[in-house]
C-alpha cells in the first residue's frame, strides 16, 4: 500500500485516524497503531509480514541480552545477524526483497548499538518496541528514525490541533510533490529517454537527465514529507530528511541536505566509531571508503550502486584532502 493510492487515502487513513483518536490511553493508542502498521505492511504481500515480525522478535530479545550482559561479542553478533539477513535478501537473485527491510534493519541496529552504549534504556515492552520498528508512516521509505529520537514519545505524547493541522498540511504537501511533480517529471524523462535511444541529440539527453534528477528528488522527499506529516498527525516528531539538496554549494553540503537521516546514521554508527577524521588522513580516507562503499551497497544490489558510492567517495576525498575544504 502506498500513500498516494486511493485505498490508503480513502479507506486506510480515515479508519486508522478515527480509531486512533477514539483510544484515550497511550498504551491503547500504541497497540492500535501497531495493529494498523502490521495491516499496512501486509496489505500487498502478506508473506513479508513474517520477516518483519521475525526481525522484531529477534532484535527485541537481543536488546534485552545486550542490556543484561553488555558484552562486545553479543553486540557484534547482533550486528552481523542483521546485516547478514539484509544482505541475503538484497543480493540474492532468488529472493524478493521485503518492503522497507533496509530501513527497519537500520532502525533496529541503531537501537541495539545505543542500548550497548547506554544512550537509551532497553525497551522491555514488546509492543512498544514492535511499534518503533514497524510504524507505518516511515516504514517503507524513511526517514530512518533512531530509537533515542522517539523513545519518550512512545511513552507519552502531547496532542493539539495545531500539530494535527501541521501534520495534515505536511502530508498534503508531500503528496502533491509525489503526484504532481515527481510523476510528471518521470513521464517526461521516459519520453525523452525513448527518443534518445532512437537517435536523440546530446542536449535532449541532458534535459532528460535534469527531469530524472527532479523525479528522484520530488518522489523521495515527497514520501519523507508525507511520513513526517503522518507522524506529526499521530503525535510523533520524525527527523527531517531533505533540506533543498540541489541548492548545496559543495558535495559535502549536498550530503548534509540529501537523505539526511541515512547520512547521520552512517556518521554516528560507522564513520565516528571507526575513528572519523581523528586518526590522520590515511585513516580518514579508509573510513570514508568504508562508509561510501556501504552507502552504495545500501541503495542497491548491482555493481552500479557500489560504483556510485565510490564516485562520491572520490569526490569527497578530493575536496577534503586535496582541496582541504570541509564544506
């Protein structure tokens, strides 16, 4: 089920909104929203629900064990297990990729790492943890919400008409970007691409690339806006994911504006733990290589995605090391 479908807009969302606000106690609202999220996820492909539930059960259990024993090997096991499952589905030609697995796996990893770091309290309530992993507004396309960002909101949320109105407006704004801008830009790109394949000129190809770039931005940022709006409507504050990236003045600034939650995730859970830029230039270059290789592989399974990540790695190394600029 996608946010722009009539099923979601005219059936699912009105029923869930009405039922949610009829529930007066926080734990009942959480339980209702969890049930709605599981229905949302299972709507198109019910088989995927088993993988999501498996991830929830395993990672909730691992969180309890990491909190109790606090050993590095247990954290390493948890990380390897999550990454292995993600890689299995992502790079196997025989298995279909479950919807949103890249997003909810990273959310689970951030939770486990933060529990180990004692930056968050372990979530002993299974239903609340399940809601964190499976909450439907950001389950399919982000933003990536770290547990510490909504830990308190799972226990208590303030509701007011202003927040609900903002959430609704933000959702409509994102829906408009998706339906009016992204979809039409995509159609123009497809028409131009077809002409280029049959002998179009270079100028036409570049115009097509521009439309393709706008399609990607309006589609992805539109979904993020809808997710943030829905979260706000239900009392949750999700982090921003885009900040006018095409207005960036450097490649570094671009990645601070584009898919911001993914960039922050790799920064906080990979780049800085590896040493960041604190251990000399060679170590920094190595750390950037790891981060951008993983970033490329996160986006897709083909060699082109890895090369795409390495392309940005080279640009950042040129800027940071050769040009010696931070921004």
